[in-house]
């Protein structure tokens, strides 16, 4: 996990939202931070290496640090693109909710998208 400008800005906004008890903003910001973290995950190699399996759990790695993997480092532009996609997904879903007569849910999703876009804009160009 990098500590780029985008991630720091989202984390700072999350702290403010938690303090203000703004659950819509908290939900959107946590989701965006999780999406950035998930994008940094490195896929596991296909199958366990010979002799590294645990006798207690099939396919488990053993030894100190065996479960650790270096995460991909994301640039600020990568993180910004992820946040933009999160906001776009919310706006698209809001349209679907509007069409099905759920204006309250659509409004919540639009508010979440607004929160993400505002945090992204405040972080500066990426």
C-alpha cells in the first residue's frame, strides 16, 4: 500500500467523516480505500511450491513471513483512476435506482459519488 497523495487525502477525509458521523461519506471513502488496496494485491502463484505445505492446512504456506507478499505500488494516477471508476459506478447505479423508482437509494449513491469526486479534486491533479 502506497501512501500517495490520493490515498492520504481519502484517509484524511475518512477521519473527518467519522468524526462528523457522516455515514454516507464514511461508506464511500472506506469503499474507495478498499478498492485501492485491492488493486495493489499481488495474485498468488498457481499452486503451492513443493515442500511448503502445512501439515495442518492443505496448501498453506509455512515459515516466518511465508504468507507475506510484496504489494504492487500504485501511482497517484492509478489511485485517482480507481476513485473515478468508483464514483462512475455509483452514478450508473443511481440511474438504475431512479429508473426502478428508488429515488432515496439513488440520492445516497449520488452523494457518495460527490464525496469521492470532491476528495479527488481536493487532492489535486493526478
